[in-house]
C-alpha cells in the first residue's frame, strides 16, 4: 500500500494551493481530482485583493497577471449611487498580521482569471513543488482505524482500485463534497435563502475594472477576464429564478439594462463567445471542519452565496491557514488534533461575521431608507468609500466600521425618489412587469 504524509482530495482553488504549500514544506503529498485537467468550473472566478495577496505571497501572481487584466480600483453602484475606490493597503496589512503573523507581499490588486486557466496553473504549481498529482482519480471511501482516518480508497482512471495510507486527509472537493459526506461531517449551520446567477462572456466590450450594481432586488457585475472577454453576471432572489429562466437570455439583458443602461448597451453591442452559465440556488452551510485524521478546506468546509464573489479568496485563506497549523503538528509543536482544532477556531473567528453578512445580502432585500441615506452620504468621501469596499471584500472587519454620517441636505430628493420606487421593487419583474431603466449619481 502506498503511503503519504497528506492526501488532498480535490485539485481546485482550495486543494491545489494546500498541496503546493505542504509540498514546499517538504511533506510527501498526493493530490487527486476526479476530473481531467484542464477543466472549467461553475464559478464567478473573481479574486479580491485579499485573495490576490495570497498569490503574491506564494510567488504566483505575475504569471496570472500576464494573462489576466488586473486593477486596483473598482465601482460599487447602489441605486445609481456610484462608489468608486480601492481596498487600502493598510487594511490588508492589518488583516494578514492578525491572521498569519506577517503582512509580506500584500497587494491591493484584484483580477478575475478563468477557472480553466487558474485551476490548471495551481495544479501545475503543486506538481512543481513536489506533490504527486493524479487527475481522473476519484475518492471512494475513507480508511478508518479505531475511529480515525488513516487513509483513503480511490479509483484510478481505468477503474482500478487504489488504497493509500496517510497521516492526514484534506477534503477540498467543493460544496458537494463526497469526502465530507462519507466522513460524516455534520452540518453545523445552514441558510437556504440565496440568489440565482446567470452569466456569460462577451467580446467587443471596452470597459476597464470591476463594477458591481444593485437596484431593487436585482444585481449585476462586469469585469474583463482571460482571453479578451468580459464576464457579465445578472443575479436576483432564487424565488424569481423559474420566471427568469423561462426567457433567460432576454431577461439577462433586461436585468443588465435595468441595473445600468450604459452597461446594458455595451453588453448588447458585444458578442457572446460561449453558452451562458447558470446556478439557480446556492444555499449556504458550515460543516464540522475536522476530526481524527481529516480536515476540510474551501467550499467543502463552508459554502456561501456568490453575491460578494469571495469564494476563491476564502479558499486561498484556508490553504495558507491550514498548512500553518499542519506544519506545526508535523514538526512536533502540537498534536495533529490540537492543530486542526486551532485551525477551525481561528478560521471561524476570521469568518463568521462575514458569512452572516453574505447570507443577509443573498436574500436580495430592497435597501432601507437609512441604508440609502448612508450610501448617498459617503459617495463623495473617498476614505469612507474605500472602507466600505474593503469590508465588502472581507478585508476591513465589519466590527470596525465607522458610525454612519449624517445625510447631506441634497440627499432628501434622491431618497424620496428611491422610496417612490420601492413598492414596485418587491414584485417579480419577470412575471410580466416591465423593468424600469436606471439612473446614476456620480
């Protein structure tokens, strides 16, 4: 029977970096995935500056930047209120020092590489680091001895059975994790309300940077990605998905125009280069993260809605964090159980407030009058705008936000116009109603 220090199940954005970092530390690592790479993945594939900072720390950002547009400034647009800014470096430095003990190589750059490129690149880096990588190899079941995982049974590309011993097994096989299910990892929290998402890739669009838009109970996002295209995403509450999906392409364009007419016209003038991708329901959950001989990372451990596009960033966070603790166990500083318990505790402290925010945002409720007053009151205050963007990108802690400023006198007319629209916002616009066209505040 083969033997490894660590077997990592799943070679995506959580598993491949975990295998790479462990192999760089000198451990014998096996990385498996049931797919043959390169392969695409159902993903909004945006990486916030906090996530790109991990790539930079690992020495991997330049090859990605060479093939992917990257920027430091983005726009969040709420009911036509334009909030343009960047994640401050000071916020990134503080977050990394708190979580990892140092802030080397952080960057406030963001990008959105396609997953068929990113995942293959990360898998190749794991292989370069010394991990043994096997595509087309499926996890079948854990090997248990006295209640502890001591290895795994696998199925190779030709259907051949393989048994492998390991000191630790890392489950990184995504939101539908077979490993989590077969190991019996309990669901400790769940949230059923979510968004639907419908997106495509368009050429012929000239627009730099990322922009998020929210209007009523609908949203859209646009950014340039690998291969000279723009990713354009429409989303809304899952309860509207069935009506949206009956005429999906037309409703996609209606949603983009509704959120911002100018962007909608750019997309209509562009050329869609491949079939649309879609996800109708994204319920969130937390799994129990570890047990004797096993641990979960990325979406296998905890999944949340796409509404803030944070998934890859958190997968990278998990990879660096878990390897810090695994390394300490392997060198004898603590037992493996203590290391994994510490990983779960530190991760939860870094994560739970933001998880709850994402679940709240995923309900896609119409913004309240105080919320609109807040957005309007800060849109000309760059420091406050940057802080909001930093919080949305899970860098500046939500608990450290400043108190809302008083609404300026010129906010009254804008808020009044917003309130006049709110009743119509609550009705499903894909059930026969016509969407109103957007206005903007610069």
